[in-house]
C-alpha cells in the first residue's frame, strides 16, 4: 500500500470512529468545505442513524481481516475515489461510504460523496 493510501485509510478510520462515538458535528466539520454544507450533523444523523436499528462501530475495535477499503487513483493524478464498508453491530457490512480525496496545501482533504448499500 502506498503512503497516500495508508494516510487515506487512517483518515477514514478516524472519521468513522467519530460516527461510532456519535460525534457528528465534529465529523461534519472534517468534510471539505463545499460538502460539509450538505453533510451537516443533522443530515449525517438522518442518513446514518434515523430509522435504522444499528450502531456504527469503531473500526479500530474490529477484526481488520474483514475491512474493505477500495482506493482508486484518478487518471490525472488529482486525487482518489474511495469506497469503505462501514462496521455495524460488530461486523463489517455492505453499507458503503464513498469519498473523494485530494491533496490541498500538503494535507489531505476529503469529501463524503454518498453512504449507501452496494
């Protein structure tokens, strides 16, 4: 795994950990500027928690063998598209978060594109 892919995976794990701790406002603020206006605390709560009887787990407390993270570098080298299966109720699920990552002034910015079942 390339250094950028390790960095991306670590950022996602930390972000999912925030969801698992119900720290949705903090999670929303980590999403890149334009997208965090869409992915507010309330929208994250609606998509991730409302009408669903499950709990997102801390990925650091999960068996890493089942973790699925797919990272695709853009052909123009401008960033990465990423799919990450969320851990739910102590197991890896098919509820997938899709992200876009880009380097911005030496740090990695990300946008949450969607959360859905694949």
